[in-house]
């Protein structure tokens, strides 16, 4: 059944060309939302847009590197110009970046991870707020169990710090924007079947700092395996819709209880 609260709403989705972003964009469009992709790989986004249009939906893409302020500003404005409003923001774009021992992690690698994951989230929300204030709306930020409930991924100090920072920013934004009927929440997935490993650089030196750990068979007890992008999309749909009208300032774990083992 279609969620009527999303019909003709405008959703901005960063990193929507694959994985969680793709699944969420397709589901939001299926329920009536118009979707603007902020994606640094427009060709991938165009494939998803074609699927949305085949279903009778509306979508567009604005080529955007979320670490580039002017591109983010123009991307958000493109959605507002096209459809006259912005109601939903899914700040989803992110990278795993370089994983290395602290003394070997370069400042450049640290900054790259922070620029995309944390600064990118900040700028996506910053430039959407002016539009969201007109009618209220929902902001959803993709964080992670790493940096919030799990700290056993050795070498991921930059990634985990960026993900913890996203949750702190979410809570501050939720308080600040509540008076404008703007809800701000975060989702913290565990292992999900996506292609994020393609932008992960785990150095050989990580082996030297790892502490051996043994987990029960199946590190995601609920599912005995990784979750799917579609399962995360269901959560995004809920947080974007009026069904979650009294939920804000909340970080929701979606990991099949994986993080309680670690």
C-alpha cells in the first residue's frame, strides 16, 4: 500500500546511484515522492532514474561531490527549482576511506574521509534547511554502528570518528530545527550488502594492531548474514513519512543485533 504522506513530496538523496541510496530512492519514488539525486557518478544515478520513470515516477540528478560546497548548494537548489520545494533529505553519501594504524594514517586520508562523510553531511543539511523550513520535513543521515556502538574495526579511526560526528550533529540539528517541524534522525547500519568496499583502502599494517577476536557463527544473529539495502530502505521510508511524526533526534541501529556481539 502506498504511503499517502509521501505523494508529491520532494526527496533529495545523496549517493543514490547504488546500495542503500538506490534502494531508498526507488522505494520513496514508489510511494509518490519526487527524487533528486546528488551523485558524483551521474551515469549510475541515471540508471536508477530510468527505473523510477518506468514506474511512473519523477526523478533527476545533479552531479555533486558532497565534499564540494558549491556543488552541494547548487544540487539542493536544483531540486527546489525543479519542483518548488524540498521535504525529505537523505544524507547518505559516504566512504570507508583508508584504514591504517594512527601513526601511519596520513592527514590527507583523514581529511578525505571527514570531508565526504562529516562535512558532506553538514553541507547537505545546511543548504536544505532554508527549503525545509517552508513546510517542515524529515532529514535522515546514514551513520554506522562503527563509531557509535562498535569499536572493534582496527584501523578505522577516521571512518569511526566521522560516523560518531554525524550522530552528534544529528542531535544538535534535531533540537535546533524542531521548532520548524523538521525532524532529524540517523540510521546506523551494520553489515549491508553494498559496494562500499570499493572505496575502502585497508593497509597491510592493520594486521599488526588487531586484537584477535572470536565471534559466534553468524555475526548477524537475527539473519545469519548481512542485511540488504532494501531492509535499510524500509527504515528510511518510515523516517521520511508521517508514520514517524514524533521521532526526532534518534539514532536507529539496523544490524540484526550484530553490534551487541562486538
